[in-house]
C-alpha cells in the first residue's frame, strides 16, 4: 500500500522561492568583484534568478545542459545557480585555481555550453576559450561599464544578458532525481572525475546541513560561506542559508585576514565556514591587530584536519565555538560534524577538546563503516582503523560518464580513500588519506596527527609530514615546517616539542624548513608535490 501524501518534488529552486516569500527582505550582502559592497535580498535574488532562467532559455539551454560558472561567492553567482537549475539545466562549477589544462579537460568532458565568469578570470578565459570545444556563450558577471576588454567570442555583460529576462518566468517542473549540479574532484592522480548532484540530493543535503547538530542554522543567523561555491557547493550554504532565511554574507574575491575580518565584523556574522588555511590567516591577523569578533558564535572548519591549537585559539581566545567537519565533493560534501553530545558536553575542557579534534559524528543520512584490506568491517572501538566507506542519499553512486567505477562496491558503498577510526560514541577520526599514510616496519603512522601537534608549536605556521624511503623501515616520517614570520625554531626544539605527545616510533627522523608548503586547488597540503621534492631526501637515520 502506498502512502497518501503529496508528490512535491524536491527541487532546489523551490528553496529560493521559499526564501523570497517568507524571508524576502533578509539581506544578501556581497563584496563585489568590482570592489563596492552590494546589498540585496532574497526577493530580489529570486526575481533576478528567473531572469537568468528566461535568458538562458532564450539561448536554447534546456533540461540536462551543462552551464559552467567560474566565479567567487557573490550574489550574481547565486542567481546563476538558481536560474540554471530552474530550467533543469546543470550548474557546473569550475575551480579557477586548477591548471588551465585541467580546466580545459573538465569543461570539454562536461560539454559545457555556456560559461559565466568573474572579471577576475577574463584573461584566463581569453586564454582558454579557443580550446573549449562546446562553450558557445561567454557571460561576464558584471555590467557593461565594467566589462573587460578581452578577446572572447560573443562576450556579453551579465546585466545586459538578463536585462530583458522575464522576472515572472515560470520554473520548469521535472523529476527530483534530475541532475542539478556538477563538480569535479581535484584528483591528485589521474584525470578529475565529475560528481553529478541531483535536485533531490541537494535539497536533502541542505536539510541535513541546517540541523541543530550540524551547522545549526537559524533565521537570526548571519552566515558567511568563505569556502568557495566551486569547492563542493560551498558546503551546502547557498541552499541551506536561504532555506532557513539566514542573512547571507558573500566575501567575493577577497579572502585575506583583513578583508575577511572586515566582513565578519561589519555584517554581524554569527557563523562562517572555511578550510584551515583561511583560518590560519585570520588568526594571525587577529593576533597582530588585537581585534576580536564578538558577534561570531561558531566557525566550521573542514576540508583538512583542524589542528588542536587552532580549535583552542578560536574557543579560548575569542569565545567562538569550533565545529570540525569532514566531507568530500562526492558527499555533497558533508559527512561528519563535531558537535558535542551528552556524554562529553560536561567533561573538563581539555577532554572536550579531544572530541573536537576528531572529525565529528555523521548526521542522519550518512552511513559509515571502516574496512580492512580484506574488505571486512573493523570494530567501532576507536582503535582499529581501516578504509572509510560511506552511503547515503547525498553520496555519489557513480562518477559522471562512469569513470572511477572501482570506488563503488556492489552494496552501494563509496570508498572515500580516507583511513579512519570510528569510536563507540559515534565520532570518526581521519588518520590519513590512504595514499599519504606512512608504513613503517609494517605499522601505520598518521601524518595528520603529527602535523596537527607540530602546528601547536608557537613558532610554526604550517607543518606537513611525508614518508621518505628508509633501508630498514621501508618508510620513515620527515617533518616539513614553515615558520611564522619573524620566529625561529631548531630541528631539536621541534623534536623535543613532539616528545611525549606522539608514540616514540612516530617521531620524525628529520625536520626540514621551507618558505612555503604547496597547496591544492581546494586548499589542502599538496603531498604529491612534497613527495616529488623530498622523495629522495636522505634521512640521517638511513646511513646505518
Ligand atoms: P574534497 O572533495 O576536495 O573536499 O576533498 C575531500 C577530502 O579532504 C577527504 O576525503 C579528506 O581526505 C579531506 N578532508 C576533508 N575534511 C577533512 C577533515 N576535517 N580532516 C581531515 N581531512 C579532511
């Protein structure tokens, strides 16, 4: 017997309609790419999104067509997403930080038909355009006065493009399983692979993200997604903030400590989300200037592990609660969030911190397990570790065009490529990416754990650990350090600092100091580049 409830397809543009109707005057504030702060609201954005939809339909864009965006977090970028999805086309976020060859590969693989881009990327788009085989329309997200002079075929300014669009355009109706968004994983090996979100998965994921024990969004919140929309959907915030009616603050292209602090302060931001590298810059800026952020209540840190010292600095010095989160492009992206539970909320702070350093517990809608090399499930005892596998309604079941099929098993589990432990309280801890873990004398060493402790040293700005070949132990850890400006530390000081904080046999065999640690297009430490640079490094312990 079937239930007798209504069929109300979960379509993402219903979110902007809801926001326009019930939170219509709630502000959306952007630091525009042109420079000035621009103020709008959900009612205006809903109208302008319909103009985008109608103008795209005028170009012949229809159900299933891919429409690319290469843009910062701005009001116009949000409008393009809702406009694109409102006709059943697919927004495809291009990460401008990728190498040009990778962008060309991705856009051609996706067969993008239109490209919306910010003025920042005009030169890049000019260089790429001759190689983008399927893109027929180039729309720069600005007005005629600011349109860059660039040799891009048929270039048009966004404001001109939507000027004659119909602001009462009727959204299309279609099945909720229809493709909605496309994002390629940066993939450190092989070609990038496309993750194709559906309307249903995006709407369900927005519900999940908003929950009290996830991001805890409320209409009274002012939310600033610093994490770019081209990095795994800005962690759902372009959907979950309007769903709830939060004020939305969009930082545009300026992500340095000074600019971020200015937006957080002036717009009364209560909740924000970004990767640790952004927070490193902000914390250094706050330390230098003595400024504080009295309105901020919580900060989401994810994309890479949040070091203990960073969590402590936010919570103790600035009174801002940290929610450590883990996820992946393939998971829309949220997988776990580190909010407190009844069994740990009353513990002494140092013990609470132990939990906050873990990657968190999964909300409803994410199933997880860890498996050994034989694919057998490992115990959830907080000690056994194995490859982390996940399932859920907002988790990919395949990559676009069937690539990377090996990551999905017959029972519908997706292999994350992360190595993790699960504890009896439901918290998950990432030990490493499977390909970064160090295998020393048959035992595994967690590079993430050593890095997170090393950055707690007062002179250390950033730390990375890689495995280097060793004649006796196969591999041993090498600690790579970037010092804070004006600070110093020796190899011996750092090793002494680690002593007692990690197992003896995890102790790095050597320390090297570098000016900079390379990062991937999504802000993670680029271990492949470090392994290339230091792969042949001769450890002092290798001589014997
Ligand atoms: P991406 O799809 O680019 O977001 O990358 C996903 C990967 O980032 C995950 O598989 C993890 O390896 C890593 N990652 C994300 N969040 C965390 C976190 N909180 N701690 C450690 N690693 C993380």
